[in-house]
């Protein structure tokens, strides 16, 4: 390993002569790094799914950047060091609050290509072909991430080339991979072989192991085109040509026009009150903000603190709120440019009180009796929480949808394409890869954004920064954010506990409660007695939290992954 470091430092010194004050080789060593799960910082903090990405975000702020600079640099670094979900071939949402209180919601969600159509994943007998919406070229929506980064740039301070250079260096000279990454790459090898015809950096003859160096030369070249030509370095020219050529190799439908026409949308944030705190979250095309508002407001009039953390009474109430909110998701939510989402009604006190009218604290309400209210008027995603010394808050959730997205790498360009088309309702009532069902509101249409569950959120206390929070996890995202906020506000937990305590999830259909393996056995048994079907499942969410208090930033990175905090 020593030899590798030495030769890397030699390379890094070449980089030094080209770029003033390089981060890679100076403050961030891609060959030696550790996870930092919980830490208190004085001025700035970044929490993300990978130690190197968090460290790069913190180092960018040391160089004079703010939270928005860090947001750009951290996302780009994640696209290199966390290929399972970090991306330039996917999309995301950025929610920001500037130090002066201005709120920003950037929607760079993927879009359905112009050649897509409502029934494109149905066979001639009308059966849904989820293999096509979940894997390979046809599963990809038009990527939004690079457009989103350039839409973030006006809020940042440093030149873009300084923000992208760490990612270029990581791709060009490599970094050592973690045990988890090695395992994930090995587990995905068959899918990579199946959905690629060109050679790709993620496949090698032997198995990956912790400490191996992953070099991504083609990705480095793509990032350089973006550095030199801006968004056009992705949406036009050589990168666009490579994407279209890849589409042609695998019957995909994304065209040059789709790429050229992609734009990020500015959205109006959702904001509501919960027990005196102001919660700010993301509006449609995410369902996340509305679900979070519905669930918090449905439980608000009950004394959760008195019930006790994960008591039968407390969990049962929260499950019933989750059930009702997700029933509304299936019926009412979709891209607001194509479907009138009754946001105001869905979040109103009167409506939510009606939704809880049939709530019975002694037993489960079967989902078959819970329909959407009358409101007429995947599991790899990744989250970054950032705070800077000026008080700017940034919460970003970004995604390829499933782990390693469509499994298709753009030949010659070195990045994975998303499989976000599966987030549409490909046929009414047919569950997507997260088991979520939908209908007309989220049907496929050319140019439409598929409904998301991503819930990047901010919490203010007395109108001042209090929490930056979010998580990956497909449809479990809103429930994980819901439970993390309740853990902190109602149960007074530290960010570390709030993030790491076991979680549960109900999404209306299927009518089952999912719990992590460490969920309290007595509570589980108590709920079973009340008629709930309880199912153990793998980890739920990977929450990243920054809590502000006493002039300090308490950062907590979820123990469920390689997640890590950095700051100073
Ligand atoms: N692909 C996961 C989500 O957007 O909800």
C-alpha cells in the first residue's frame, strides 16, 4: 500500500502544478481514509454516503466555498467514489436555505424521453414488463444531475473548475474502495455483464476486495468535458453522442434532442409547522414533502412523548399515519407540470383530521378499507446534508433509482445510467421495485418527471437553522425522515440515536409493517396482537443529519453504510 501512496503522491504533485491548491493529495488522501460517524464541528459540516465525498465538501469550504460549493463538489465526488447511487447519469433535488432566509428548491429529476409512451412497458397481452423498466437502456430517464449542478452554481462562490477537479482526480488516479463497495460491485457483476457490450471499469477478472483501487479513466474524460464546456459538456457534443450511441446498442430511446432540451426547474418549497418547529421540504414531483407533512400533522395532536419511543401505542399511531399518507400518494401525486396535485388540501389540517377519523388506537385499520382521501382541486439513492459557517443550509437527495441504476454504463463515457422510468406507474396497480402502486397521476408521458419519494428537508427553530436531514431508501425515504424528526423533536434524541435507532415502515400497500431486525421484539408482538402483519427486512434508510445548537454543528452519519461526516 505504501508504494501505491508514493506513486499517487507523485501523480498528485503533477496535478499540483496545474491546479492551485489541489484538494486531492493535499488534504484528502484517497488511499487512506476513515469513516467518521458522529462528530461535532464548530463551523461547517458535510454528511454523505462516503468519507472521501464528505471530506471534499468540507475542504472546498476551507478553500473559501460555501455550502452550495460543497454541494456541487460533494455530488461530483460521490459520482466517482459511490457509483451505486452517486451519479451524473441520474437526477435529484436540492433544497437550500440561504443565510438571509431565502429558500431554494431545484428539481433536476430525470424526465421521460420524448419517444416514451404510457404503455411502453406492457407486452402485447398488456402485462407489465418490469425487467424493462428496471434494467438496461430502456429503463433510463433523461439525466438531470449536471443541469442541477449548474443551476446551483449561481449560489456558490468558487469557479466550477475548482469544484469538479477533485472528482476528476479521483476518477483519473483512483481511490481505494471499501469492503461494502467491493461486495456491491461483485454482487452486480452479472448484471453489468448482461447490460453492457463495452468494457467498463466496474468489471475485472477477479473479485473486488476492500483496498483495491478503482480507476475510472473514461469517467475522468467525461468530467473534463463538463469542466471545459459547462453543461454542454454533458448534454451536447461528445458525451451526448456517446449516450445516444449507447442507446442504439441497447434499444434505448434517449435522443440528442432529449438531452439538449433538459432543464432544471425551480420549485416552490413546502413549509409547515410541527410542534413549533418550521419544517421545509420538497414539493412534487417528489411525494416526499407532502407525505412528511401529512404524517407529522396526523400525529401532532397525540402525545407521542408521553407514549414513549417505539412503544406499541406510539408506533401504532405512526403506522396508521403512514398508511393514510401513502394511500394519497398512489392516487394524487405526480409531476405537477402534467397533473394537478392538490397540495394545499393534502396538507391542510381539516383534510388530515378527516383522514384520521377512522383511526382506532386498539387495532390495525386494514388497507383494504383505506382509500385515498377526496382531495380534488428504488433502493439506492443517496443524501447529502451540509451546513456552512454563514448559516447556509443545503439538503440534497440524488439518485440512479436502483443500486447502480439501470446497470448500463455509457460506453466510452464511464458513467451509469439511471433506471428511474420504474418510478412511473408503468401500469395502474402494478407495484414498482419499491412495491409502490400508482395510477393516472403518475402515468408515463413524454417529457414528464416520474414521481419521487426523495425528501431532502430542513428544520428551523425560532426561524433559525436547526436540522438538515434526508436519506435514501425508495418509498421508505419519507417514513425515515418522519421518524428521524420525531426522534429528535418528540423523543429528545441525539442526532446519532435519531439516525441509528431501528426503523419501521408502512406504505399502505402491501398492507404490511416492515421493521429492521433490531426493532423491539415486545413492541412487534404487541402490534401483531392488534392485527398488524409484521415483516423483518434489511436496513431501512441511511439518514444524514446535522443539528445546530450552542454554536455547534452535531453531525451524524448513518451506521447502516459507509456514510461519514466531515467538517471543521
Ligand atoms: N428513485 C427513488 C425516488 O426518487 O424516490
